[in-house]
């Protein structure tokens, strides 16, 4: 098929290339988008006018004819999106090729992770274009690729997490090594407003060392709230000289971001960096993931009442409402 300038239409991918695309670790809607993008059948203004002779072919950002090539590569808005990204060089190979030709070349030369990232960014650009066109909302160009990559990272993490959590459900609380303590942490976000945190610290015998609750009127996003809970645990560790401490949370995404196993949005990364720095100052700190079933005492503490913008700490004896859970975790017949 003869190529028309700027329209990105051409030959059809072979079955092997399509199988590779469908096997990528991507949400189904992104794979469907990729199929439509490669076939140049996305409803851009130019495509709609060319096929139906109706509508407006002007780009909603710059007023030029909105071809698919223009939307994803040549519009001034799109160029500002690509400019700071290392993916720009990979995608700009398509300037002199059809989508199919570009896709074949990239599949043969790049790892699947790079292709997944690129297709998600393309989908996100299309999503932001539609959000601007139909809802009048416009995200900062510099934020679009970081948000797209974080969204992909969270999707792929949840794919792994479902299997990981299935293995965790039958486990009970595991004690730390004899030379360490373990702090379980949880956060609670209240419908009426505000955030609460709970921390419980035990030794290798399950012996109670400390429990604490804290409340603030400020309502945080869930992941930030969990991160602030870890900061609360580190603050307690510094105050009570717990220098060899395992900190467990049931927020797997946060643990992966703290360990730099996945990308973070700027706000989350700033908090993660604070946690890493504080952990280095406190001592030998390890951040671990545990299933919700193993984190029940911390969960109960996070929902325990205390006055706003204050904290309550138990050191000598645990709060009475934790006795059952502490006994169960330690397989004891009487409270610790």
C-alpha cells in the first residue's frame, strides 16, 4: 500500500508480531488501543473527516489538521510531552515509517519492557487528548509520561501482588530474628476526615515492647498515609532506641517503591526518600511487606480513638483490646 505523508498507514503486521503484542503485560484496553493505533483507525479529527466527511479535522491543541502522526509526534503539545523523556528517541524512529514498520523494528530491537512503556505512554497521550477535548481538563505536559509509567508500574505490580498475597493468606505473624525487633504499621483514613496510624513493636519471642496510635485532622492519599505510618514507626524507634528494627506494612506497592523496584510519582518519591534518609539515621532498619491477616493488631490500633493531632503510647502493658490477637500470634493461652 502506498504511504500517504503523515497518515501512518501501511502493511499489516505478521502473526508473530501480533502474538508478541497480545502477550505484553499490559491492560487489555492498552492492547486494543495498540491494535487501533497500528491500523491508523483512531478517531482523530483528520481520520473522522476523511472517512465520514463530517466533523472538524483541527487539532484541539494547535488548530492544524489532526492526523494520527500529528497527534502522537508532531503537535507542539505532544513534542513538549516527549522532550524530557528518554523514550523520545525510541518513538521518533516512526517519523519516516508507518506504524507497522516502526512496530516491527522496535519489537526486533527492544526488550518487551520498553515496548510496554512506550505503548502505555501513547495510550496515556490519547487519554489526555480526549480528556482535554471532551472534559476541558489539561494536565501539565511534563507530568504525563511520569503518570503513565507509574500507572503501568502499579498495574504490573498488582498482577504480581495477586499471586503473592495468595501465598500470604495462610501465614500468621512471623517473629524477627533474636537480635532484632519488629514493628507492624498500618494507616486508617476516616470517612469523616482525618488519618490515623497504629504501630506495635514485638521481639523475637512475640514479647510486647510498645504500641502507639496517632491521629491527625489531615486526610492523606492512601499510599502517602501508609508512608507516613512508617515515618511514625521510625520516629518511635529513634525515641525508644530501637536500632535494629524490621518495619512491616501491608502496602506492597509502597514497599516496592521504597526498594526502588518500581517507579513513583513525585509526591510519593519525596516521602520515600524521607523514609530512606530517616531509616539510615535510626540504625539498621528493614522495610518489609506482610499480608493484612498478619497485620491485624496494627490495623486495630490505627482505628483506635485518640484526640485529634495527638498520640497515645503503651510501653509497660499492651492495650486490653490487643490481648486476643497477641495471644493468637504467639499461640499462647493467656495474654502477654
